[in-house]
């Protein structure tokens, strides 16, 4: 649960602060398929896209999200980075928060480092003046932490220098021969840690079983927050990819759901029911086995795409009342709002099931009509 709470603290702030209510005149705001933001003593940088890079000097905060995020900048205050592949270099005066499937950090951090991901690599150029908190399935730490560290993972490898106490909670943990730990080390695992010859540990070493934790209100809130974050984050990344690679398709789907909602719902219900049946029927025949199998394997992805399209449609209905063309960045912000509404409603018992069934029906109906080119009129022209 601590790793879940760490993930929430590492990435949730980005989705809350992506679009500041009142941006400064010298802020940089960029959104698109490929975004390259270069700051020259600007106040803040906010960037979102399929591929995002941030460079230069920023007086306050850097916020970036996308399928691939590369930040090599000097931030005068904090940095929030989220994406599938995240790379953080340069320097951050205060706090660095990073979350993603694969996160690499080689940066100087003035105060606190918080990182979460499936694979987390803390490189040798990393120098954290404050505490470091890291969570991941696979964690490799080769940097410097000057005020201790907490690391949660499945496999953890320590090859860097840590001044202060170190706590590791993992299934497998290794302290490499180049590691230097100036403090006490607490290993929490069902397996004995591997401490290679040459590793330097000046403090006391304690090996214990993972400690059971009381499930209180804060744990429940953290769990709900993690569910919301993962759902919104995954939907955002898929929507970002779809918007960058098939903008016209997205606009056609939105138009179909907006102008023919009943037809979209009925078509979506038919797809939801008939497609799995068709796949099973195909698998009865020898020739149709590969097609039926591929259809069944692709069905969860189809449902995922349908739910994201439903979020696009819902956000357009709520936030685009005048039905005008919207820019790439506006569609992304609308998408976050639509996803948040669907995910939060989805957590309510019974109402959540009904909400997601309706969302899937509308999303799959819009998807089918966009693929068939049966929208009511021409596609909406995309705003620049």
C-alpha cells in the first residue's frame, strides 16, 4: 500500500495542474503529437503530447505528460513528469515527481525525489539532497541520496551511495559491490538479501518479514486514488495516441455520438453482444480459428478504445456546448475531464456498472460508425 500511495503522490499532481487556471504571460503551454518546448528563463512549462521534450531554464515548475517524455531542463521549483517512457535529466531545485512504465532519472534534485514505475532506473548522475522514495517492479539505484531512502519493489539492486537510513521492501534485493550506505539498513523480505563482497554498510543491518499494515481510512483513500490515477492515466495515453495518429477518426466518432446518440447506443450494444458470439462461431470452423482467436484477444483492447471514445464524446457534450472545432490541446484537456467523470462514477456500486455499460455502448457505436463512415454529415474540421 505504501507503494500505491507513493505512486499517487508522484503523478496525481500533474493531472490536477496540467492546465493552470491563470497562466502567466511568460509561461509555455504546448500540446500536440510532437512537442518540443524550449524555455529561456520562462516562469512555467506545461507540455502534453505523444512525444514530449522539455529543454532550457524554468524559473518555477515543469509539467509534462505523454507516451514518451524527455525532460532535460533546470527547474527553479518542482517537476512533475508522467508517461509510458519518462526520462528526467538536468536539475530540479525542490521536488521531482516522476511516474511511468519505464522511468529513468539522471538529475540533481534539491530536496525530495519521488518515483514510481514498472521499471525504475536511478542513474549515477542522480544526486538527491533530500530523501528519496522509489517504488517499482524492478528498481536499480546507482545514484546518490544524501538523506536516506525508502525503496519498494519486486527486485531491487543498490549500486549507489546512500547517506542515512535505508529501508528496502522487496522479494529479491541485492546490494552491489560498489554500494556505499552510511547508515542503518532495514531489509523487509521473505528472502535473505544478497550483499556482494566490497559493499560498504556502516550501520546496523536488520532483516525482517514484511510488516502487516492496518487498513485504515487513509489506505482506502490511497487505494481509490491509485485506481483513479491508473484508469485516467491509461485512458489519457491511449486517447493521446489516437488523437495524434487518427484525429479525423476521433472527430467522426464524437460527431456520431453527439448527433445520433440513440443509434450509437444501439449499434454499440449490438457490437458488445454479437462480436464475441461471432468470434466463437468462427472458431468452430477450421478456417476461421485464427480470425476468431484474434478477435477474442483483441476484444479487451476494443472495449478500452470504446471507453476512451466515450470519454471524448462525454467531454464534448459537457464542455463544448457551442459545438465548435477544438484544438489538439483542448481535446486532451476535455479527455481528462471525461475520463475523471467516468472513472469516479464507475466506483459507485451498481451505478458504476450501469455507467460503464452505457459508456461502452456509446463508445463502440461511435467507433463502428466512424469505421463505416456513417456519421451524420462531414467530419468536423480540427482547429489548429
